[in-house]
C-alpha cells in the first residue's frame, strides 16, 4: 500500500473535499475524457451539451457544500489546486447567466444549470454515498457519453469501473505492487512497526524513503509548499472577521479570540489551560476560511482541515526545539497514518461519519506531534490510536449542509485531543491494549453500522435539533 503525502494533503478550496473538490475534479476528468476521444454512444451526433445528476449525500447536502458551483467550475475546465477562490462566484454567475461553458480544447457547450444540473434525492448510487453521473448529449438530445463518478473522501475521485476494480482486487495486490517499487510498503500499522524495527528507521524516515522514489530531490520543496499553504490559511483566518456565507449568519470568531490572546501575552495571571485556546483558534481560523470557500489543504479532508495545521502551528510557535525539518517530519508521519486509515477504513464523512474526518485528522496530528517531540515508533502508533479511539462514533450532522456547525469547533477540539494523545503516549513506553489497526477496523465497522441520517445527509443530529429563535 502506498498513498503519497501529496494524496493525503492536497491543496484545494472549501468548503468540502468530498462535496466541492471531488465533484470539481470529476467534472474536469469528464472533460478530459471528451478531449481524449472518449468513444461516443452509437448514433450520437456532434458534442453539444453537458449535464450532471448528484446522488446520495451529494444531493442532500450539495447546496450547502457548493457542489453545484464545483460542477460548474469543473465543466469550465478548472481544478481545485489552481483555481482562484476569489473568482469562483463570478465564474459561476457567468455560466448560470449564459447557460454555456467554454472549456479549453472543446467547442462551446450548452449547460443550463436549471435543467442540466439535477439534485436527485432518491436512493444513492450503489457504489458510495457520494455519487454523480455526468452526461454529454448531441444537439438532438441523444446521449453522446456518460460516466459515473464517486467522490470517496479527501478529494479522491474514482469512476464506477475503477471502484469495482479496486474492490475486486485480491487484498494483497496493492502490497505486491508496492513491494516492487517502494522500500517500506507497509499496509497496516503492524507492518509499519515491524519494518521500522527491522530497518532501525523512524516512521518519518521510512515515509521519506518511499516518497523519494516518486519525487526525488523535489520532495522537500513540495512538502514546504503544503506547509506554507497551511500557514497562509491560518494567517488569513486570523485576520478576517464578518459573517460566514450560507445563511446561518454565523460570525467568524478566530480573529477576535486571537486578538484577545495576543493582548494577554506576558500577563503573569494567565491560566495554564490558555494553550488550548491557542490550539483552538488556529484550527478555527482554518475552518472558517474553509467555510468561506477559501484555499485550504485537505488534512485529510476539508471538513477536518484545521486539526493538522493547528498542531503544526502549536509545534512551531509553542514547543521547545521546533525546526523546519521537524515540521516536515510531522507532516510525513501524519501522512503515513492517514494513508493507513484511508486504505483500511475511510476518511469520508458520508461513508463513516465525522469519526472518519476529524477522528482521522486527530490521529494523524497526534502521531506527527509525538514523532517530532521524540517519540518512538511504538509511542507514535499509540498516540494515533488514542486520538482515533476517542472520536469513535462521532456523527457527521452539519446544520443546513454547511461545513460550519458543528464542524468548526470540532476541529478545535480535535486539535486539543491530538496534543493530549501525543502527550499521553510520550508518558508511556508504547505498549498499550488496543492496537491502531484494531481501532481503525472498529471505526470502519462503527461507520457501517451508523444510521444514514448521521452520515453527512443533514437529516439527523445537530442538523435537525437547532433552537428556533
């Protein structure tokens, strides 16, 4: 199993990796199929019109997550990593007004968002709760090309055929392939610990060796770009105030809290738990930016994008002996844990609830912080397990389908839990009752048993229990 650090940490835009970034990527991929001469359905004439239908969670919470805007921008040929978030609203308005898109390498294509972009509130598609069908027609309305995509969390997108292939593959197939290419192809935490013991390497060094196979001398520069984007997002979030979009009239709080904390610096009577406020404000700054559609890094998702950057900022600004090399190792270690969780369970809130998003992020951050504070591989695995275990059962129940309530505060508490888990693990010797692999399996099983109304459909939990004022 190999999932790159740049698969786990992807630069994109808010508010959702599965509902915004994924559909945008899928729409752009569909255009690539059309550009590449995708075999058209027999009897169709020239390519003329595009359309999309959103299913399952993409339909139920798509408007709150800006899924419609994501499809529109994807059909324009744009992708999350390079899109300018400040232009998104204007581009969307232009397409809705002109009822057409003009992607590079293709003729102008009709796309009436009122008729051709459908929110289907019926049963979800069979492969995954986040399903979408993209269509192309000729001028007479004959089907030209059709593709089904699933947005499986963290900005990852697969076609229905790709998903079937993945699920039909023998369990050890990916490990066999990785064995031929990567020096440390661990697919479970147990394998990771065994390989670390055999090689004498830390998790970060094993992950670095694997990444170097793909990225060579450019690895650190690419990691630094992720680190800088995370830090920029924190800085923007701490500088902005006002009301978040979406209709909840939720006010940004990170700037006001940060201003208070700065004013209290150097005051002898500050409470010792004030450090939790610093962790919280860093995480809230990121997730307020995400809620506003700003540039964020999936960590491993947008809904959980604040946890790892908050712990990174805590390490950099509050921990003794922090270094740039340490920040890179924190990210590499976090990516190793995130890869294990995605490979063996899920990072999708629509599939397994918020335990798969904030829980996974907390496990990643706890492992990374434990590593850079001197933890052994066993202590690092223990830190990840502690953090994940104490998010088990957490539902995904966003009010109005927006990544705001309770998502912003959940990131703050996830960061606090991550630091606590790292600290507890460092106080031990790495031996513990519940292995991380078992905890990951429990998370998947809990998600499978969880009622659909608690998995990013906004039909249960906090989403339907708001006070009426």
